[in-house]
């Protein structure tokens, strides 16, 4: 049965009302908040094709009905619903198993991710206030920058609401992994689809730490190669921002990364053991409370934090240098919510 796509707050058909109630994780509901944006639209396109999704719920402050109408004409099984504006946010997230958040402004040339803090911090806080109340059991994947701070913001909001579960809130760093795998396979001539490079730390500048020594299948790098590739991966976002010359930041590769991460969460919900890197509350590295490392995912989110593994002295130096920077970003996020 095809679903008519309407804004859930306007005249709502009976069939749309039906899918607005909770789907069990055997029929997963995925909500995208910021669905009309540069990332949101191609992310919706990729998620619409994910056979694991039964209901794709699209939320934004503008343009959601058009995006949803367009996606709903694709002949895949996920049903699409549209929700526009704060009054429709609760319906968008209610019963969601996975919530992906790309809402917020992107960088322009010359900006750091931290320059986005003033606008995006409030957006993530407000969205999470509703999620913490209406969908406290959802797995929440935050794309909105600065991820190093927006994840601690989300955590503080959930703590305040009394519904925090540290296994369920993720900062999406998959794009750093995707980029590393693309660059390494280009350089070494390996099969990109089989090349795995863990990336640890955070998601900005020097906090992005590709563990090239753990590339699999095993390849070897000269020190000059490592010293060239590492900063390229750290600055890859800026490479895109500059190439887009004011038109935004990475959207297409980020949509792929976001869809890949959401698919991992959905497979984990079904009981599959999946390993992905993400930025979460973690004791993996001494002196800092949030860190991205490979994680074993399961039905409740993070099942096991796998840690940074065996690193080279070069990589250890990068990890050590990231700690004070991450602590600054984390404190800024915590202060934003707790005052
Ligand atoms: N984690 C990563 O690796 C990564 C990579 C690229 C971009 N990003 C970040 O993702 C975010 C989105 O980037 P984009 O290029 O899609 O931006 P965009 O401006 O094209 O889209 C953002 C969307 O968010 C919507 N929005 C704004 N306020 C909202 C609110 N309160 N509730 C719901 N939706 C709201 C806007 O209407 C817009 O449709 C930015 O913060 C960017 O920095 C993260």
C-alpha cells in the first residue's frame, strides 16, 4: 500500500496515522532530522533503498513534504512520512529505532567546525530534548558539527531528562573512515571496497586520527607517506568546503557515510555483531570522556568499546595531542547545557 505523503500536522490520512505509531525493531523506523538539507536529501535517498527500513520518517523545519513526496515514488518497501516544524517533531521521532541528525548549518571557506557551535548547539539541544522524552530508547546518530561538542550536548540533555543510556548516543565519524579508505586504496592500488582503516579520536582537525598501521588487508606505508596522508585525512572536510567555494561542505560522501552507519545500527538491532568507529562516551583513552574507537554494536547500541588497539609511536603522539583539544570541545558542549 503506497502511503500518501503529507505533512503530519496537516490533514493526515488514516494510513499515515497508522505508521506514525511505534514500529518494533523487526519493522524498523528510522527518522532523519534535517531531512531537506544538503546531507538530508541524499541520505534519505540512500535510506529509502535500505531493505532493513520499514518506515522512513523525514523531519525538517522547511521543505519536508516535497522531499518526502519525491522519495515516496521510489519502488522500495520503506514507507515515507513527512513532518515539518517543531510541532511535528514528536510524531517524527515517536517509535523510532534509529534517529539520524544532520540538522544545522554547514561550514563556508575559512570556517572551522567550532565556528558552527553558536547555531548548531541550540538545534541539537532542542531536538534531543524531544527525543529524550518521546524516543528515549532510540539509537541516536549525530552528524551535526561540531560533533566533538554536539555529542556531549546531547548526552547532557538526556541526563537532564533522566533517560541517558551511554550505549545509545553516537557522533558519526564514518566519513573520516570512508575518506581514509578511499585515499589509502588510491595510493596503494587496493580494492577500495575491501580496504579497512580505523579512525579514532574526534571529528575535527587534529582530533581526527587515522590508524594507518591497522589498515587491513595489511599494507605498508613509508614515514613520508604517513606524514602526507594523515593531515590530508584530517583536512579532507576543508578540501571539500574550499572546492565548493561557499556552497556548503561534504554532502554526498557524508550521506553515504550516514547511511552506512545507520545500516550498521539496524543490523546490530537485529542481533548481528557489527564493528564501526563512532564518537561516544568512552574510557578508551585516559584523561578524556568521549573518544571515537572501533565499537562492537549490538541490539542496545554499544556492546563493547574495542579501544585504539596497538598503535605506533607516531599514532600515540597524535592521540596524546588530541586529548586537550577534545576536552576543550567537550567542556564547551557541557557548559552550553549545564550553564
Ligand atoms: N559528521 C560529519 O562528518 C559531517 C560531515 C559533513 C557535514 N556535517 C554537518 O552536517 C550538518 C548539515 O550539513 P548540510 O550540508 O546538510 O547543511 P544544509 O544547510 O544543507 O542542511 C541543513 C538542514 O537542516 C535543517 N535545519 C535547520 N535547523 C533545523 C532544526 N531546528 N530542526 C530540523 N532541521 C533543521 C535546514 O532546514 C536544512 O534543511 C552541518 O552541521 C555540517 O557541518 C557533518
